[in-house]
C-alpha cells in the first residue's frame, strides 16, 4: 500500500512498450484485452527545449493515441478510457464559473492542444469502428509520487521556509490519485460511460494558502505564510523566470464534476483531507 492506494502489480502481466508514436506495435499488449485505460503521454514540460514543442506533443499524444485506438479496435477491444486533461477546457476559471463538459474547449499550450486533438481523433475512430471511447479530464492529480508544484510545496513545508502567499484568494479543484483510480474503474465498467466525457475532482475546492496550511498540519510542520501583494508575486515570477508556476499558485481552476456523479453514480471514496493526509505520510516516509 502506498498513500492509501494499492500500487502492487500482483497478478499483472507486464508488456514493455517502446516509444509511443504513430508506428508503435501494440499487438502483444492488446491480445485478449477487452478494455484499455490509456494514461501514457508526453506531459507538460517546464523547460521545453524542442524547437517545435507542439509537434513533439503531437507525436505521442495525438498520433500515438490514434495508433493505439485503431490497433485496439482491430484487436477486438470493446472500450478505451482516455485520460485527457482539464487543460482542454483552459488554464483558469474566474468568479463563480466552474469548468464543465459543455464548455467550448480552449486549450492554450502545446500539451493542452495535443490532448484536445487526441480527443477529437478518438471520437472519429469511435464513429468509424464502433470502439467505445470514454474521456476523463482531471485537474492536478496528487498522491504518492506527486511531482511539480505540489512536490515543491511539500519540500518547502518540510524545510519550514516562509512563503508570501497568505493573501492569495483563489480556489482550485484537485483529485487524489485514489479517487482518480476509482473514477477510471467506473469509466471502464459502467455501460452509461460509453461515448462520454467527464470532469473529475475530489469535490472540494481549496485555496493555495489553505492547501498549504492543511498539508502543514498533515506533515506536522505548520505552514509559515505571510501576506504579499499579487503584483509583487507576478513581478517575482518575471524576475525569476517562474511566471507560470507562480501564476498557478494565484489563479483559480474550479471543476464541476456533477456529470460523472449523476450518470455513473460515482462518488470519490477519499475526501480531500484524507488524500492530503496520505500524501503527507508518503512524503514523510520517503524523505525522512
């Protein structure tokens, strides 16, 4: 057990796949398989070095996904569950608005664009072949092994470094890995999920300072926060070259996950607090 979720591979047959692209041979991995849950992707790159980032994302996330879906259909797979991204909807929400499945997609970076293009390709393949496609758009997924901004926050909390975020008044939706796994199982098994797109979250939004305080309690090292004008934070981002990271700490990104709850009778098995506690325990156990 890791972070409250069983991550063992007991009873699993592991099939190694080389780089994912338009030429990947999926035959061995798909033999005898009824349902595919596709999580692999070229993910958001903080320090992109490729001269054409979108082309690199498309190789894996669009062409690679299309190749997998067509191979799955040809090999008799009934359903493919695709993990997309809330970035298909956009980067942030404002006021009382929450992202929903009915929103007009507005991806703004190469990763989000490639994920949306992959969704469109999957819908085309579903129409052509009869393959059942289910799309799940999660926000930030946290839990054991979390990386990026979330991992950086854990590290700062553990070192008891003061942060100028007490004045931030945003709201963000997150999803704990245990809830994400449970939602994927529902999408793989429920008859009503075929052909649907779902947004998923823990169901409780949290501000950046409140998230830090709750993580601090879970890690037994209280968050040290002090107020700072948002304009100063933006300036610090420009000076340090971390505008994107600092922007995420201040912006809101709220999700309406009513559709998956109603259609699939799904409810997250873990609360936000349980997810944060499990994540903090993982961090303490691996960084002590």
